[in-house]
């Protein structure tokens, strides 16, 4: 049987800090979106795919014009 570790003040402070950073990042992203600084997800993913050198997967049943 494994022992449960009680959270200490150091763990609580770290967890609180990480949560505060996450909330701040989310709010920053929402503000950016509201200012119109966003782009379509497909465009962003395509740029990331190219940057990382990921080969575009072949999609079955999808026709191209």
C-alpha cells in the first residue's frame, strides 16, 4: 500500500502560483482575441506543421479540386 503525502505550505504556494500563471495566460489570450489578433486554427496548425517538419497526412475519402 502506498502512503499519501500531505501537501505542505511549499506545495500549496507552488500550486497557487502555477494556477495564477495559467489564469493570467488565459486572460491575455482572451484579450488578444477580443482585439482581433486571432487567425483560423487550420492556418496556425499548418504553420506549426511546417515549422516542425511534420509531413501532411493523407486523408482517405477526401477529394481535392
